[in-house]
């Protein structure tokens, strides 16, 4: 099997400090710390499932673990520094437990590769997101042969070990299904293309099989995942995301269908139309815009203009008037002027998002934005802009939540409330709602009719409808 060096690197070092651990106590418990996005959550669920198949069980107490996995995220500022600091803390546990294994996983692990083994002498292995399926064999190599393995790079999807029935899913109602991995876009601020590799779509049949598997196990909400989820294309037939959405939404048992993250430029009219056809397609869409200024969007390399984004929002809202939108925004991007920032505030005012995830720009290693020949925005100015954005969004969000007062929804019961006698759930438009359950608590994953009594800034209060 051959791979190009750019897309697939794998090496082993050692034995060095990595002496075989064959005669040490068996691995009984593992602990996973997960940072970042849902793709990372799903990778942690995969690793959990693979270890549990080997009889190694999860623990919530790190000091009880024989194996620690740090599943890192590079979207965070100073991500590598934070990851090394956490690995340093875990290393100390080896003093009392020499057979403890520490694995560095996720996007920072992909970036750092062998360097991580050099920097952290007690680190046992490094696994990038494209190699998660090899976890148990890597643990085995470390224990039996003393190899400190670095498994990074991006093998072709067909060569990856993806056993969806070995995933240890969190909860019993929402099943996440990766449909496309990696990203081929080149947004100038984003590190994802180098940490998650080139875009690779899974075949439709594999996806439908996994969804059916989840439905058979009683999952009621399906969430399709990908960095550019709506750029999915069946590798054999070329069928696009609109066709996939239609097929999944029609599967008996899918009560709610959601997908994340959509790329605005790839959203076709056929995809918009699915919101009119399928009631079980949640009226909630995360549609990252990043900036309200064409000039900044161009510097970001986003490939669309504000007018096109506005038009897409308009068509979506005509198709599904109850649609709630959320977005990602970056403030203080290099070259962003006060006028550009005002354009972002204008966009937020007219789009009226139910939620905004906003960040101050900070450079990421290997990205193009730091090399743009434009003036940087001073940190204190970025802070001011971020606070102004949050203040505006806070008012809009509260108003939108208040507008829902008096309406009744079939909500999905998702967890226990913080107060005794309460539970929380999600409305179809993905708002968090708290309610008192009365005599008997409701089964998690069931649907309940709840009327909104009060719209709070970040959630809703409701009452069960008889
Ligand atoms: S579309 Fe842009 S922001 Fe999203 S993952 Fe790809 S490069 Fe990053």
C-alpha cells in the first residue's frame, strides 16, 4: 500500500524510553479528555468503543486510569502550548504508576507529530484524526514491542478502519454520523485543512447503513457531520447532499435530522427545498458567515459575498419561516476597519441569529492570514469589537426567545435539570428549554409537548401540556 508523503505519514520511534510493558499490569481503565468540535467528540466515542471492545473500561477519575488519551483541538488559541501543559500534568501520574500509557490525539497531535515525542519524553504515542481506527493496534505495539508510535496523516477513506458499530455513543437518542472528512477550502484563518486533511466523502450506502444501525438501537435524532457537510458527494454516483438529506429524512424512525457545518457557497436551491419537504428536518441551521464585509470575506478567502449570503438566508426563510439560524463570526481579522466591523453588526441586526459563536482573530500556525499585507487590528480594539458584538447579539437573542412565549412545541427530552423535579430538552429549533416534569420524570429521548412560558437570554422556561 503506498501513500503520498503529504497525505499520509507514519513512523515509529524507539525503543528509547519506550521499553516494552508486557509484564506490567493489564490495562483496565482509560480516561479521555476531549476538546473542540463534534468531530472530536465523535472520534472520542470511536476510541472509547474500540477500547471497550478490548475489555478496557472508561473512568471519570483520571488517577484510576491505566491509559490517558488527550483528544486535542487546534482551533483554540495557543493550542499546542495548552496541550503540552496538560500532557505535562498527566506525566506526573506516571511517578506512581509506571505502566500508565499516555496518548496524544486530535488536531494538535496531527500538527506536532514526532515533535511531541521529543518534547514529552514520557508520551507513549501520537495519533492524528485520520488514524483513530488504529488505536488498539498502536496501544498493542507500545505494550508488546516498546514502540512509541506516531500515526499521523490521512490514508484514503477506503483504507481507514471505520467500524461504526464499535462506537460508544454518548446518550441514547442523538446519533452523530460523519459523512465527509477533511476540507479542501482554503480559508486564510483556518488550520482544519492541515489537521484534518483533504476532503473525503463516505459512500451513501455506508452512511445509510450507519443511520439504520442507529435507528435500530432506538436513536431518534440523527446529526450528519462534516467540516463542509453540504459539500458531500457520493464518491461513486456523484449524488449530492440534497439527495442524501432526502434519503435520510425518509427513513422510518428519524424524528429529527440535523447537519453541521454548512458552507454557504455550497448551499444549493435543492438543499434549501428539503426544508419544505421534510418536517423532521429540524428548523435550525448553523451557517457560518465569519464577517459582514465583502472586503474582509475576500481577505478570508471565503469565496462568497454578503449579498449572496443574504439571498441564501432569504430563500431559506421563505421556505421554512420558523427556521432558526446560528453563525460563526471572527472580529479583528487583519485589515478589518471600523467600517467593516459596522457591516458585521448590520448583518447580525438584519439576520437575527438565535445564536452567535464569535471569536477574536488570532493567528494559527501554517495559515495564510498572518502573511496578508494589511494592518493588524490592535488587541484592545478587537476586544472592544467583540464586546459590542456580544451586547448586540444578547439583545436580539433575548427578544427572539421572548417571541416564542405562548407557543407549544414537541420537545426532545435530553437531560436532567439542575433543579430537583426538572428536566431539559430541545425545541425543534434547537433552543434549550427547562420544565418541571410533574409526578414522573420523562424518558430521555422521548418527545413531550411543552409550552414556552418565558424567554430568557440563553434558554426558555416551559410547562408540560397535558
Ligand atoms: S471551510 Fe474554511 S473555515 Fe471551514 S474547515 Fe474548511 S478551511 Fe476551515
